[in-house]
């Protein structure tokens, strides 16, 4: 949170905007209450939120991919996000439907807004597919940062090495391919799934499609690794950048921020937005970092000193695990690096 003091004029403006917002929400809610009494809405049925635009949502009836209905939502609901399973009622008069309830979420991605408060962005995600490539060269430090973020939200990360076509004889260094392989083998030993693919040669795409099938995934990773290429290959003919048209202006709205749910033709779902692709680089708490290194977990809490920093204290269980080979030096370095980077931020 910003500690900057607001001027009186600024706080007055914010208050006024909030009052206006409240009044608008109340008006919407009154209208919805009338509709709900008026029998103009069909029976309650399960649905899935596929996109979210401020006060309106696009929902899809469960089991009917591609059929979308514009809905508004009751004011008593918590903030809803793309991926949410909900209960809704369709309008029998061709108007907007109403979302009446939110079902329990299996997982939730949140990101800090401009004031540093966590806002939910997407839910019910099974896999965070972390895309890496020979170019740009992956740094294990950055990979670990993404992995920690995924562990923190409790969603299984999957490592996907894209651009495998560049490995043969390429990347300027003869040993590079082996270094990359060794790195990936280490991640597999820790317990992460590793896939390899090339959108250029289409190698490995079937394995990837098999993984995505019957699950909901997001693609994350640094710029240039091939996320857009992968999404375009897996969703042929779909422009993921294009949002819906705004009713009043006819111009695209929220095209860069709104998360949207897509069905892969081969099965499975993708939730995508430029914001989601940056997941992992959002702020993290120092206490999450240690637990985010999942092979460290059996040793956490066994150090001699309760406030052990795992740097050089005697009786450090994490250091001992490192000596025993249960923790890799690369991961230990990465842990310290990520912690240091948080302290500086
Ligand atoms: N050689 C090779 N290049 C690829 C592959 N996939 C993507 N690229 C290239 O990598 C660059 C970045 O791809 P892009 O999809 O925009 O990456 P993003 O920033 O992660 O969305 C582009 O020049 C792509 O043509 C691949 O499998 N092999
Ligand atoms: Mg891109
Ligand atoms: Zn310790």
C-alpha cells in the first residue's frame, strides 16, 4: 500500500466516486431482484464464466462449449473471475441472464492491483505450463521463481521446453543442449513434469495436447519463449488478443487485460490474458519462498534455531540436506537469490 497522503480534494473525489458506484450497483441489484420475481428468468442451471467485463460476464452452460450468454450478477456475490463455476438463470425474453451463486473453487490466481491489494484473476486452473526455450536462455533462478509462485497458489506447474528444433547443433555452444538436458533432469528428479515441443516442427505437440486434455491450463513464461506461437498452434483460427466489442463505443474493450477461457479443439481449456502470462513475476512473500522449494519441505522446521536463515547457522537442517545431496546447490543458490531480490524490492 502506498503511504502517500491524499489531499482533501482527492479523498473527497474518491468518496464521491465510491458513492456513485454504490448507487449504480444498488440500481442494478433492484433491477435484478425485479427480474428474479418476474418469472422472466429460466430455472437455475450450472455454468462456467468464460470472460468478465466489469459488471457483465459471459457464461457458458456446462457441457455446451461455444454457447455463450451475457449475464449480470447479483451484488451479494463475491468478485467472480474467468474459470468460476457458477449457478445462473437464463432470460426467457432474450435479455441478459443472471448469475445467482458461485460454486467452490479448486484454485485461484490473484494478482496485486495498482494499490498493492490482491485481486482474483482466474480460477479452477489445473496446470501452470511454464514455457522455456533454448532462446532466450533459461536461467534456473527465473524458472524457480515461477515454480515458487505456482507452489504458493497450489497449482501444479509443468515445464515445457519449446523450440526443440534449435537444439540440434544450434545455440552456438556444443555443450548447451546437454546443460539444458541436465537442468531439466534435475527438475524431473524434484518431481516436476517436463515436456518438450517445437511449434516450428510440431514435435511433441501430441504429448502436450494429451496433457492439456480434460484440464484447465494457463501458459506463463518470459517474453520470446513462444507462448503466443504455442497458443496459436493449439487454438488455430482463434485470435486470443481480440476482446468483445463494447456496446456503447463499438471499440474493443479490455482487450489487453480481461482473462478469457478457450476450448482447445483437441480437448481441455486454456485461460489466457497478457496479465496471466506474466504470472510468477508478481510480488511474493518471503515466507512463501522457502515452502515454494518443494524438496526443502521435509527439512523445514528441523533447524536448531527457530529463526534460522539457512545461511551458516550450526544445526541447519536445510544445509545438512544440501550436504547429503537431498537438495541441489543450484536450488539452494536460487533460494537465496530470490530471497535477496525480495529484500531489495
Ligand atoms: N525456432 C523456433 N522458433 C519459435 C518456435 N516457437 C516460436 N518461435 C519464435 O520465437 C519468437 C517468439 O515467439 P512468441 O510466440 O511471440 O513468444 P512469446 O513472447 O512467449 O509469446 C518468434 O520469433 C517465434 O517465431 C519454435 O518452436 N522454434
Ligand atoms: Mg506473445
Ligand atoms: Zn536452517
